[in-house]
C-alpha cells in the first residue's frame, strides 16, 4: 500500500450537489487513467450517491466528510459507516479541525468515530490532526500532535487488515493560501510516525498507516512536498475545486 501516494479532494461545503456531480465528471474524464496515484473525492453528504455513480467502474474512490459512532438506532441526523459504504464511500474524514471548531467535536467523539469505523470494517478513516498557530508559536506542536494521536487512537486495536490514514493539517495553514515549509511538514510527519511506532510497532505502522499533509496545497507549492519521503500523500481543499489545478497537484505528488 505504500507504493502509491494518495491525493484526497476535500470539497467541504463549497459546492452544490449539481456542481459536485459536474466536477466529479470532469475529474473522471481527466484523471481516470492516472495509474501512479490513488485519487479520492470527498463531496458533501447529499452529493455522495450521485458522485458514487459517476465514480463506479473507475479507479477513483470516494470519502465522506464525517461519520457517526453507532451503526444504527435513534440518532437523528447522523450517518453510520455502513450507510456511507452503501452510498459508495471507501474512506471517511474524521476529526477535521473545522468540525472540532464549529461542531465542538471533542477528543472522545473523534475517538469513538474512529473506533466504530474500524470495527465496521467498511471504510478507511482519514484522521485529521494538527496544531493551531498559538501552539506552534509557543513550541508545543510536538506535544499537541502526540496528544491528539493518543486521544484519537489510544486503546484501539488495529487488525492486520485495517488501513488508517493520518492527515497532518496545521490549522494555521488551512485555507490561508500559504502551505507550511516542506521541511516543517517533514519534521511533523516524523513526530507522528514515531508516536505511531510507539503505539502500534514499526511493522504495523509500515504496512497499515499512511501519513499525509494538508493545508493550502496548490499547483504552485506542491513540488516542495513531492520528494519528501515521509509524506504519503495530500489532503487538498481549495485547490481541488478546479479540475485543472487538482490534476496538476496530483501529477506533481504522483512522482
Ligand atoms: P485547504 O484545505 O487546502 O483549502 O487549505 C485543506 C483541508 O482543510 O483539508
């Protein structure tokens, strides 16, 4: 699984259903034959079934932007891993900083979502972590990353067959238009990897985990990230909303 890098388009709540379907079609036309990269599109909940139809029979996969921690029951407004699978998802983003901020998602909620997703064995979680500017400025980044990983994955048993993606997204870089320096991303990825190694052992981390970067990646700055050994892929927001830009980013990281 380590061979191919992965690039995930996070469309957030920026497109209508109609626009999501149109963009998915354009991306399929342009990128379905890219064999040296794994491509994942993450539309809003309502666009999932439609985009899923468009992606059928192509190597492009789909991710949801959130999931609930129970499989079924009286949980008004929530969506389970199994329902996402039915809609055609094979990945799910969990714990994005925008949800932590606007929906008050806390460590426990994120932990439960990850646990249930892994137990359900139908989706690969993409777990978002990252420090804010204050934490970065006061030299607490390493601890914050360590803590967020522990809170997210502590006590969870990872079966051999399960895959997990950890997305390092420094909050201060998201949507800012400026990615962090590639060297800084490389360093943070090392911290994440060492923490995971401690928790799960080297062999398990090598075979089951991927660590990707997210935060203002664009065609203009992606080159700096494409040669970094510890960066297994990218989570792309703004630059995934245009098929040409997203293609350029994917092409650069595939190398
Ligand atoms: P951005 O978003 O690329 O627009 O900074 C990334 C993300 O939030 O996943």
